[in-house]
C-alpha cells in the first residue's frame, strides 16, 4: 500500500521568498507535488491553464463550491481563488507530499478540514529585510510596497496558528529548502502517520 | 538569551539498538546532553558514579521524591531508578537537547509533567529481527531472551503514546541517528518553541 503523503500548507508574506524555497526543495526532492489552484480571473500573458492555475468560469467555480470540489477558497478583487480536492487528497493518496502555497485565511480553512495537514510559515529574518527585498525587486511601486508591508503585518498575526517557522535568510535559500524537506521527513516519522506499524511489526514474525 | 533545548524521551525494547543510535547521534551533534539517571542499586564493576548513574542511598532517593527533585521514577527489583530535575530542566535551560533514555512508564510521567517534551520510540523493523538481535548477543540466556521479548510485546502497547517512530534497520545505525538529529532540528522550528519570533521580527526594524 502506498503511504499517504503529507499535506503541506506553506504561507508567508510577499517578499519572504516562498516560491524560490519551494522550487529549490522540489528540484531536489521528487516526493513533492505542487498543488495548482483554481481561479476565475483571466490568464495573464504567458500563463498556461493547469500549469499556473486551473482557469475556470465563475459558474464552474461556484459549482465546485457547491459540490465540495474546492477544499478552501477566497474571493479577492472580484475573483475566486481556491484549492481543488483532487489536487490535495487525491495526490496525497498517491503518496505525494502536496504543497499548498496559500494565504493565511485559506491555511486556516485547510487546517480545519484536514487536522493532519502541516503548516509552515516562511519568513525573512526581520521586517527590514522584507522591505529591502520588496524594494530591490524594482518592479514594485511605492504604493505597492506599502500595501505588501501592511499585508505582511496582518499575516504575522497568524504566526501562532502555524506549526513550523522557516526563516529564509538572504542568500540561504538552500538551507531554507533543506528545512522544508526535513519537516516533511520528520512528519512521516510520526507514530500518528504510521498507525499500522505495530501490526506489521508482529505480522512479519508469523510468516 | 540562550534558546531552550528540547527534552527528548527515547524508549524502545532491549535489542532495538537505542544505545548505539544515541551514541552515534551524540558523537556528531554536540547539542545533545545525555541525562544520567539516579538509582539506589549498587554500582556494578566498572560503573562510575555520575557517569553511568548517580548512585544514591534509598533515604536520599526518597528525599528526592519528596522534594520533587526527581521528575520521574520507578521501582524495579527493590531499587529506585529516576531522572533528576537538574539533569532535565536545568540542562534544557542551558540550551542542550536533553536525551532521557527511559522506559515506557517513565516516559508517560515525563509527558505529563512536560507536555513540550518530545518522545521517540526506536524499534527494529520487526519482532523477528528483535529476537535475532537478542540471540546474536550471545550473552543472554534463553530465559532472559524470553523475558525481554515478553517485555517488548508490553512496550509496543505504548507505541501510540509516542510522538515519533524511528525504525533501526540492521546495519543502518547512521540513518537512524540522522533521523534522531532531524527530529530535534524540526522541533526547534516549531512556532510553539519560537514564541518571541514575531516581536523580534518587528523590533529589529526599529533599531
């Protein structure tokens, strides 16, 4: 029997470097599966359906909600964003450690629905570093930066709701990715995730 | 401020290889401290006070119990065995990850007193392997082996009370020790063990 994968919720403010850390971990550990979200917003230039998002109509998304086909969702700028059940439970059952890169509100919906899910907050070492990173991107307007920093302050209020903290120091992406990989390995060692071990332990003896 | 170490309870049947795994982990990770138990039994040839055990009188041990100086204890073959508070809380406060190699009953006392303690059961892959290991030691009588196997069956009933399972495969001590080291590293990443992070995160910004 395939061992069930871990459902891994990863959050963190814009500028924390979540995406880079996740990519680095996934390149080295093939047990990860990145859950592709569903959205009703229109694809941007270069975005590919089922790779960047599952792009669906508003009617379809509301059908998903009614049918319980999305396990968490939120509305933002008049568009729905959510996680498909098939991208989570389905993939975990296949043995993948499924990464959900979602916001704090979605994370709390997931933890309620799947108490065995593991949540990780990826943060820069301090607020100043976060600001520096947002500025150094160069693509953000001053208003944009201010909005993201305000949002980060809000997100930090949910810190205690997360199981693990990964501090993503400047130029230490590899170390942060190693921590993400370690967390999943350790979670697989939990007796809770190995309830059948004692039975197997004794059974082998009878063969 | 020194970060508090993890209080790590390690149990497992005789023949699981606990001692070897712990030694290998301690040789490579200097953050570990091995808690030396107190006992009222007489030292055996070669045993050194404060290295193998804190050898104390029965009166002294009962004083420890009354004063709360032992955090768990048990009586076995008319002798007391127990863990000193100074070997646990004290060393954790100094930043050490403290290993308590204790039996299932002591483990449950520790978990009640220190809910933040982490418990690990080290087991061979199956019962047959356990038996083979006990036999291959050569130093055990048949009666001894039977007694240890019976005891192992009893200990397995407490499997679900432990947080983590480490399977110690034949000739894979290093891998099991790596898992022990990993568990402690991951536990240090828990937000619960880093309650001050958000305050520090914002404070640094004001400097």
